[in-house]
């Protein structure tokens, strides 16, 4: 056997050994997207693998945004160490790769500290729970941020109880030093949900607040300072047919306000205030979701949202339209391979009632989020016993 073949055999053996080790040390309490700390993991070390493979095809015929096809994956391997049952440190790296391109689009170091302050309240600093976990609606926060801007750094407070959940976060997008030719950028957001009722009939009251700021006092950028606020609230009426099936009626109101906007230049013609409403009817079960919705927007602007819902254009800064009216049809199929693996196939249809044009979006996601127990790290005192 040649040296090259011998090295390959050794590599394959190591790979299978790692797979065998991981598969026999899975913590059964973990689940996809978990933000919760383990109550019995003091001084324990885990390896967590977060991975999403995606195919995203948007066939758009709109003046507000362009269509595209994105294929690729991101992977985020991190080591999780529990200093105490209430304190966890995550350290690792995030890689984003688009098919057909050389190298990685993003390679970002990860460091996160999560501390349970009280029974229902956690503090997260460093790399925070991001994008889709904020539970913001599509007009305010487009789903493509999930893989385009998955990593957020800042500060986050998480509250979780039976009747009320909340997420308050600061995402510091761009740091500046004195004289930098670009602006400071950050996002400030709050998302909460009050849950009332039980058994067959329930009501949820969501509240979503989101502010985007660009500016700074020590940079050398010629661009003006900008601050934009978006908000949403409404009521979700839920009829639980049984344990796994539900019908949801979700009327929502949205607002836009330019807290700070220049009077001249590229933004002089942008509206300073706007609103919208979104009426959604959904059927939900663990395997698929069906939604039929109507959107009516008036001078609505949301820089991080899907521009199909907005009155300004992402692709043409000179184009705007005071009113927007859309019919939105969504079908989402989930195939939970296991507690840690999910395959999602979805189609999103947007019919523009003002131009009579149909816009299409097709997506396939393969998502893994699993942790593997490695070892319990003994303290010096324990080791001496």
C-alpha cells in the first residue's frame, strides 16, 4: 500500500471513529434552536454543530427588488463549556460558502457568554441569538438575513415563561475608529409575545420594535446620519383543533417613522412616516404550514425587510410607490429527520394587485443543530481528592 493510500485510510478511520464517538455521546435533551441552558451541566464541555444548507430561488418581476438564486451552506462549530449550571461560554468559528464561488464568503470568530440572571431571564453577550430567532415579521426583517447576515454581535436579554416571551437585543454591525471612512451601524430591537387562554382557544399579543441607525461622530464618512424605526403589533387568534393542528388568524399593524433623515441628497424624497397592515390566515401542524394573506402598505419603509412589501425600491433608488397591495400565499413542508435535523421545503407566492404580476420564491433548507458531550472538566480541588 502506498503512503498516500495509507494516509487516506487513516483519515477515513479517524473520521468514522469521530462519528462513532459523537453518535454515542448525544445529549438527548438538546433540540434545534434551543436558547435554554442545561440545568445539570456544570463544568461540562460539549461540541455543538450548527449547519444550514440552502437553495433559494427568487423569481421576481418587480420594480422593488431583483430576483436571484443562492446555493450554499453555513457551518458554525463551537465548543460549549458550562462554568456553572447558569453560565455558559461558546467559542468557535462561523463559515459561509456560496456554491460556484472560490473560498468562503464569511469566516467570523465566535465568542458568546450566556448567564442566567433570574429564573426566566438570561443575559447573552458577544455573539447573540440572531436573525430568525428574533421572531420578526417578513415586512420588517426578510428571511434571507438568516444566511446572509447570520452572525450578530452585541448584547441580548431573553425572557421566557409560560405566558410571556421577550427578546431585547443590540446588534452592533459596524465599529468605527476615529477617521474611518465609513459609518457606525447598529440595530436595536425588541420582540415579545403575550400568550393568553388555553385548551382549544388561545390569543397571542405580539409586539415588535426595530430601529436601524447609521452615523457616528468620529468617522470621516460624507454620508448623513440616518435612524429608522419600524414597529408591529396585533392579535393572533388561535383555534387548536387538536394537539398537533391549529388554525391561526393573525391581523397585524405596522408602522414606519424616520427618526433622523437628511432633507437633501439620496433620501430627500423618502417618506418620513408610513404604515401597513397584514392579515394572515394560517393552518399549522408539525409537518406543514399553509398561509393565505393580504398586505396593504402606505408609504411603508423597512431597510431590513423584504422590499416586495415596501413603498421604496431596493434595486432603483429613484423609484417609489405610495401604496402597495399584495396577496401572499405560502406553503411550508417540514420533515424532521430527528430532534436535531430538519429538512424544509417552501414556496412563497406574491401577487401584486397593482401591477397584476406574480412573483415566486422557492426554497430548500437542510438544518442541523446538535451538541455532543465531550467531557466533564474537573476543578483543581476535585482533581486533588
